[in-house]
């Protein structure tokens, strides 16, 4: 028999000594495994979960101690997947060693050492994800900056396992939601499995949320920058108005464009005076330069006169000193020595010792007369030089007066010239202030503005091919359909007030569930419903309602549900209990049978749907139940999941 959805074909266990134990299951059918407590029924769900790549091995210790590996064979449309995984070695909680084989008719080896297709845990999960039809999609997160984990086979386990901790729980709605780490992944992937989003829309939505966040940030920056810019803009407009008043440019009227304001300001900084104003300024500049040159000449002449006068005074004093020395030395001429230097000119006595002294005195007399002659010649020259300098000084002084008159005349030419000069000076000041403003104070938020506009354009482009409301519409539609299916199923399952005849409302966002009481239309929260029988009915109704929707929408969730004991609310949960064969029916057994009747009918109507029920109860009188029972592990038979003669797999 083939299935249009993925079903479990068989579940396998392998011993250390090369033996194999498997449970064969019918596709598109109800499969029942009954047995006493402690025979290993609950390990079946954990086996499938472990082979779907769970992070830890939660299989019972007896299984771990006596089996070396476990495996599950999946089947759909003639295609098969056999996935096996070694059990953890001593001291470990998991094993990354997996084996994956894909084919049309896989022959599972009896010895785990003959497994084909060795692979890692990560690769196995990725490969199976593709085989089950899960695309390269990521979970949705609250933050657009955070990339969610990739959606994979771990996220569809809540829809295929109705484990003993969930089936009649008043706090846990779906398998895995009681684990915080798993719950986040489950909630993040729900829209994908409800077909409200796909790989493309998830990526677009993440980009949309990121762009909206970026736009919000940039808009805030723009608003803050605009406050500063508005002040700067007001000053810029004031300067433009002043420039118009002094004739730098025509009146501009109202200017709203920041770029135009910037261009006008730059034009003002490049302003130069008119030609006639340049001529006026050039003439004054020439006169001032000429005046500066004359003043410099006067300064130079005065310095030369001072230096020449000082030299004349020094020469004159030197001449006087020379005359006094000549008067003292010239007395030797009165002695009439006539060249006789060996005798005294008074007594004619021999004086050989004075001969050298007389020679020196006569030499000094000659030098003094030469110096006097030199000074007498230079004094008239110095006097003439000073006189010429004074004449030049007088000329320069007269020239300076003429230039001052010309400057005065230039400033006093006319009232129009004075007015033009004043406007010219004002214009120069305005132009200078604009230049300073542009260099120091001007602010222009053009970068942020352009970035903000670019972000808005990108968002608009994305939204052209994506409707942000489509996801919400699709989720609301899925919630409505699942609620309708679950309400329909609840109506045929045994329940008591307030669930009898009540309406189920499923919320996929949390996820959560409320019921609406039939008569009062009063909503009642999931945790407040009460009665184990009600919680059993609600869990079955919800999970099969979701499976109806998955089948209808083409969701990649496999078409199988594993259920751990429908009889749980009806029989006391004893520690050691044998299989219970139902011979005589009472109110509780009738209620149980109502559940099984639903399961048989549902699986029959929903082609591709498979149910695997792990039970204590055995309805031997019900033909469908008997034919659906694949294993009976009673105390009398001694049968169990792991045969008692299997040797320990670990020392």
C-alpha cells in the first residue's frame, strides 16, 4: 500500500550481537500496540524522535543498555527513507553517528554494522528536511537584525507526537511547548507549517522588517538633524536677504529648496566688486602706496642726515684735538736742530741717549699735520652732502603734502562715491560673513535625507510584490479552519461540561486554545477547562484538526500521529499493570471506544493519514481493533520491545 503523505513503515532495534527487532506498521491505517507496563511501549515515540535528530537520547535505560542502534523506515508514494542512529556510548547522552538510505524498496540489514549511508547528525537532518519537503526557510524572530534558525524536521514533532506528558495535560498544548528552547523554535516555525509563509515571503518579510527599523532609525536621526539644520537654514536665509539688500544679488523671494539655498550661498562667496569700484579702489591703493614710498624716502633721508651730521661733529672735534697736539709738539721746531741730534741745542753737550726720542717726536708732528689736512678737506664735503640731503628732504616733504591732498580729494570727490564706498564695504562684510558661515556653521542633512529616501524606495519596491497583511490573513484563515475542524471532531468525542458541544478557538501565534461554551457563549481558557477526559478530547481534536489542515494545504508535516494511551484518563495509572482486555463495556470503556471509532473513521476518510496508538487496553471483540493491533506484549506472553535474551550492549 502506498501513501500520499509520509508515514512510518517500520521501527527497528539492533542488538550488539547482530540481532534485529522491528515493528511493522500499515500505511494509511490505524496501528495499535498494546502491552503491560514496562514492556517498552512509550519508548516507541522516543525512538522516532531520536531518529529525527533530537539533541539528546531520552530512550529508557533498558533500551539503551541492551540495544546498539535504532532505526525508522519512512514511506511515501513508493519512496522509502531508512534512518538509523547509534545509541550513546557510556557516559554520553547522545550520538552524532547516523545512517541514511533512500530508495524504493529498502532492505534493512539485521546487523547494525552493515548499515549503509553513514552520515553526521547535521547532514542527516538537512537531507531529511529536503526529502520531507521543507524548504530553505528560517524561523521568524522579533528582531529584524537576528536571523532565525533554519526550519527543519525538529519543528514538526509537535504535530505528530501526542505523548504521555501531553495527551491529557492541562498546561501543555503541544509536544515540546513545555521546553523553553524547543518552544521558541516551534512558535517561530508555526506560520511556515500553516503555509502562511514560504521561503520567499519569510525572506521578504525579514527584509521589510529590517527596512522599517532602519527607516525608523534614519527618520529619528533626520528629525534631530532637522532641528539643528532649521536653525542653520534660518540664518542662511537671513544672510541671503542681507546680500540682496547690499546689491550682491537680486531679491530671491521664498526659497524652500535646501540645495538652492546652498547654491545661492556659494554664489555670494564668489562675489567681487563692480569694475568702477575696482578703479576707485585701485587709485586709492596707488596713492597710498606712493605715500608709503615717500614716507620711507623721508625716513631714509633723515637717517642719512643724522649719520652725516654725526660724522661732521666727530671730524670737527678731531680737528680741534689735532690742533692742540700740534701746538705742543711743534715746539721742537724752535730748537733749530738742523739734523744734528747728537748734541744738546742749548749747551752743545753730547746727548746720544735723546737722539731716538727726538726722532719719534718729529714723526708724530708729521702725522698730526697730515691728519689735520685730511680733516680740513673732508669737512666741506660733509657740509655739502648734508645740505643736499636737506634739500631732498624738503622736496619729499612737499611731495608728501601733495599726495595727502590727492588722497583727500579722492575721498571727497562726491557724495555718490562715498555712498558707493559704504555699500561696497557692507557687501564685502556680508560676503565675508557668508564665507565664514559656509565654512564653519552651515549644516546640510543631505546624506541622511538621501539615505532615508533610498530606504523608502527599497521598501516600496519590496512591497510591490509582497502584501504584509497576507501572512496575517493566511494565519487567521488557518486558525479558522483548524478551529472548525477541531470543533467538528470534539463534537463526536466523549466530553463533559464545559466542553460538551463547545466550540474550539485555536490561536497559532502563542500558540493557545480557548473553548466557547455552547449555551452561554462564554470563552474559557485552556488551563481552566477541567477534567482529564476533556483534555484528552481537546488534544485529539486539535491535533487531528491540524492534520486535516496540513493535508488540505499541502504542508510538509508527515501524515502520522503517535498517541500514548487514550485509556489514560479512564484507568488508574498503576506502576505495574498488565494489558487490559475489554470484555464487558461500561461508561468508561464506551467513551474509550468512541475515541477509537473516531480514529478508524478519520484515518479511513483522510487518505494518507496514519495513527499509531500505544495502549494498555485491548478491545478483543472489535474486529477493526484486532486487525489494527500489531503487537501485544502481555505478562503471559513475555513479549516486549527489547527481547529479554538480548545481551548488554555496554559493559
